[in-house]
C-alpha cells in the first residue's frame, strides 16, 4: 500500500529544512575565521527538524519547542534504538539560544563546533535510515548535502 502523499510531503519539507541548516553549518566552517556560534545554532536547528520529521512520519504530535531532550524522548518512545544519537544530540539544545545574543557567552570552541556538527550528522543518518525513501528530498536538495 502506498504511503500518504501529504505525509510524505510534510516529512520531506522538514528534511529539506534540516538539509539547509546542515549546509549552512558546513558553510560557516569555511569562513575565515569560522563562524562557530552560527554553526552550532544550525546544528541544533537541523537536529530539531530531523526529530520533528521522524515524529511527523509516525503521526506523533509535538509542541513548538527547541528542546531536543523532549523531542528525542518522543522519538525514543517510537524507536528505542535511537538512544545513542538522542543522548548525543541533547546537549545541542542550548545552541538554540546560546551564542545568539551579545554578552551572553563567548563563542564555542572549534572542537565544540565540530562535535556539534558530527552529532547533527549522526542524527541525520539515524533518522533518514528509519524513514522511507519516498521522503528523501528531491535531487539538489538532498539531506546528504
């Protein structure tokens, strides 16, 4: 039985936005000097959107939040094998606001930024592996960008 086209489109929309955030994070790393505060923000955003894509696919309602622990726990209720990537992603939550405003905090370290990017990529791999291929964004907007 084919999947619901509306659900496929909604999941794909979340995946496209996650891909754009990961692309932005990669781009921030190439700046001279790298824009690490924005990079970690985009990693948090990508992870949030990937979790939400997974929840949409499974018809799980979620509230408007940036809290990756809350979203991750909802994902774990569906698939407990996501535990490792959820645990790795939860610390990214603070990047939704940390480093975004003056006077709040110093910039993240290069190591912290690279760890955030690796965590977001791990989430991407785990989530997309659990979604049907029909949800893959169209060519040129791939989640693998």
